[in-house]
């Protein structure tokens, strides 16, 4: 019997007991589809995190102030202090002190009620320098960004985020050239930012009003040079670690503190991605482990049904051996049958997984990323399950002697 005849015989045996074969494959189908969707959800979450982090900017370091302590001894969280200043930003921008730093954008942030005509909208207020646009890897969809001279002079100009612009100006007319009012001051809209989406913290990057930091200080009545964040762009991804060390050493020296009591913190995209992906991978492994139990149950089902098949076909096995079939041929026949059950279950499971990946994002608002590696891995696993759990029944059939097999009837 050649391989073609072996596959034909195995297919006929499976079709002869369709319902039993379908029920046998069910465990593998559920397991494979669960693994496919679990891995897809995990990969989709990681891709979403990378997308959100990349929206912050390229080669970005984020310098945040430390925690504050009230007169009663109560400590606030990181970022609650006012330990970073414009002077710190200028020092970091000095190429002789931090040669691996390309650009620096200090930010003073808050929220403000913005009025345009009869429309009122509360948005995030960002006071910064003209370097912010490039450091944060943002683009202007219409109009322009403010210049260095406008920052120095404290010009009454603003650049709106996409969401803020749509909320304040619902008409088709471009917001550029129109005016908005913040705290009684009229400011001219000189540009609108391209949409960037949601940040890693879950806040909208598009619901912002960006203005020169000098203008923001004047409108908020701030008389200090403190800033809430300093965004630093490294010269390249390879030198980002060097920039980190340079900034850390500089601020420790300027603030007169040690590493143990530092009044600032520095974070990078890499650390944010690593932390977020570590959590996602843990959940993915946990869910994949649960799905693997279904695969184990499916494999046991294949072994069970193959043992039943051997018992039912003892006379057939005896006739084949009496006609000269070698034990290896009998073993091969049952292994092929078990493999077809496993592979068929895997194919159906992959199909269901892809259908789920197409439907789920609309239902749970979570991306699902499918990969060819996971698909072929799932098919290989299902085939391995069929072969692995079919070895014992096939070996049992191969060990039967012709006289015992024929006498069993």
C-alpha cells in the first residue's frame, strides 16, 4: 500500500463516522481557535502600546519633577513638585554639557476654558517652545506653528489640536486666522495640529491648545520659571542611553542632590514599552495556558477515538496482516488517520480564529493582530497532537497477531 492509498483509506475511515470524527476534532478546534485569538489579542495590545508610545515622539526622553511634601508631611505623587525650571531646560540644551541631546522642549501644562464666539470648551493648555513640534513628532495640518520670536515676545497666538479645533469651530471654515478667548485674553489661531490619537496614559493628544510658554505664564499669572515636564529628543536611538546619563548627571549637579534623593525622574519610550509589554505578555501566557488545556483535552479525545477505532477494526487488521501487511504499514495507516483528525481540527480552529479576529475588534474595541508564524505554529501543533496521541493506538494495532485478530470475531 503506497502513501496515496494510505491517505485514501484514512479519509474513508474518518468519513464513515462523520459525527464521531467531528466531536473528536471539537476539542482541538476550540483549543486552536483560543490560542490563535489569545496570541492575536496579545500582539494587538503590544502593537497598540507601541503606536501610543511612538505618538510621544521619536528618540524621546521625558524629564518629570519629583514628589512634593506639604507642611503637614503629606507627600504627593511623582510630578507634583515644581523642581524643574526653564533654566534646567536651557542647561540640557547646551551641547557642550549634553552632546547626545538634539532638541529640548520645556512644557508648562494645565487646563483652561477656551471660548470661540458662542462656543465654550475646556481643553488641555500646553505652553512650550517652538521645538515642541519636532521633539513630539507632531505635524501641522493647516496654518503654521509659532516661531522663536513669538515665544520670546509672548505673542497672543495658539495652535489647536484636531479635537479642540472641531469642538470650538464646527463650521467648515478653517479655524486659522480666527480668534479664541482664554481668561479674558484674545488669541489668534495660527495653526491646527494633525490628529495623533490617544497617549499611553489614555488621554487625548488632540484635545490641546498649544501656545508660547511665555504667553502661558502671563495668562496663568505664573511668576516662576517652573515647568511641568521637559521633553528631550536624542540625536539617535543609539545615543539615547548616553543622553539619559548626561541629563541625569547634569540635573543631579544643578539641583545639588544625590541619586538617592533625586527630585526628578527620567523615563524613555523603551522603558514604557517594556513595562506595558511585560504586562501584556504575562496575560497572554496565562490565557494561552488555559487554551492549551483545551488542546490537551482534544488530544486525549483523538487517542480515545483511535483506540475505539482499533477495537472496532480488529478483523480488518487481521485480514490485512494475513494478506501480508507489515506492522509498520498498519501503524502508518492509523497514524495518518489520527494526523488527519488533528490537522482538520487545526484548520477549522484557525478559520474560526481569523473570523473572530475580524469580528472581535468591533465588539470589544481591542485590536487583534494575526501573524503567519502563529497560524503555522497552530497548524503544526494540531498535527503534532494528532501524531503524538495517535502513536499508542497505532502501535497497539501494529502489535496484533493475525490469528488473534481473526479469532476475535
